[in-house]
């Protein structure tokens, strides 16, 4: 069976939206580690729209500044705008529409009683191999981060930051196809760079399948939080659990229990070929309605129900999610490990 996985860079409009929300959350956590936050972001042309709910003692008057700083962090700064002009989002022409309100008192009531901030289902996955993750996704992220870092290292190269990579492995685990989409102001031969980055033979390398790619970021495509979950987690190797991990504080569980399920999957992997961990939560309650481990070895599947007695605040603290690390985790989901 052939296996394919895709990765996207922070410059992709959907990930740009994810990163903006994560970046804003980090700035608020720096002031209030108990913040309750659920903010979606849409980016289209040179307009950024934020909508959602916050419950905090933090000062949120600087959100406009934080949005611009998030874009600069990605690389969409003044220098980039000068070089790419109307081909990409232009920080000098940016408009920000803030539609953030206050969190529902009904939700806050349950969270204050040390319950989860939402109900949901969550999946963790681990397998044998590099970083205990499926090889096709590992390679797609590795290639994506390499091209992104190359483009960001010198904007005058004429490589844009809105990048997609896709890797297909054949039945033997060899790389059959490597596909790259990267904006170019002029034709740049990247085949050798792709080959060197992947470190192994590639059957076919395709760079910009349409033949031309200049208009990019939110100029070419509307970006919305939560649309790249397959890239964020395990591609087609495992089901996707929960909602967008980059738009909510840790009490909502969308990031927390997905990360915790992943941690458990690595622990339970042992000498198995694959391990899946399925968790669920109930809003306002601390106990998890279900927790199941599924392992596969030599084609044989085993199931085990487990009991997790940890409270939400204990899991959040264990994973460090009461600190401003959400933007860093968002970056890591694209393959960036700095």
C-alpha cells in the first residue's frame, strides 16, 4: 500500500491563522496563566479577523500589535512586503477586525470546578521509526521546514513562505514522489536541494505543478484556523480527534488531550508496530468517560481499556500548557524544531 502525507509551512494562510491565534494566546498567558480563551482567526487579502471568547484579567488592548508581530515572526514583515508587493499579504496595508467577546458564564462555571472546558474525542498515535511517527509525514515535515528556512534566511532568493510539501512512499518504503509548492519570483532549480534534504533516492520530484506560483498567502487563498488538522497530527495514519488545537486554552482539551493521548501512545508502543490511544472528555467534569489503548503487532490488534485519574490541571501542568508555549507548538507542527 502506498502512503502519502502533506505538510504546510507557517506561511500557508491556514497555518498563518493558527499561528496568529496561538501567538495572541501566549501574550495573554504571560499576564494570566488561568486565562480562558477560544479565538478563531480568518485571514483574507490584507485583512485579519479575530472572533471568539475570552475570560481573563489580562490586558488585551495590544491585540493589534500582537497580530502584526505574529506576521513578522512568520516572515511576512516589511522587507517581505517590499519585495513581493501585491503577490502576498502586505503588513503595511493590514486591517484588523476584532470581534472577540467574553466567555459564557455557563462554561466558566464548570471549568472553575476543575472540569474540562468542553466535551470531545481525542486520538494519540505512535509507531516504530523516526520520532515514533509515520515516515511519510516525518519526511514531508522535514522537507517543508528546510525549504521554509531557506526562503526565510534570505528573502532576496525570491522564494516565498507559503509552502506545501507532499511525500508518497511505495510498498517498499521508498520515496516514489516528492511534491513541492513554493512561490518563486524567478525560476529556481530546487531538485538537488530536495534530494539532499530527504537524504535518499526520490523517484520523481515535482516543483510547482502548475508551472507558475507567485500569488500566495491570503492574497491567493483565504486562511482559517483549524483547517490543517491532518498536517497537524498524523495525516492518514490515524483518525483525527478534537477540534483545532491552536485556538483555545488548555482547559478546552483540544490540544491538551490530543498531546496527552500522543504521550500515552509513545509509552504504550513498546515492541508493537503501532499504538493508538483514544480519549474522551465531558464538559464540566474532570473524569474521562473513556480511555482505550489499541496496539498492533505483526498484523494482530489488541485493545485495553485504561483508567486515568489525573485532574485537568494535573495534565495541563504535566504538559507545560500553563505556559506561553502554544506558538512554539504550532511551529513544531510544521516541522520546525527551533
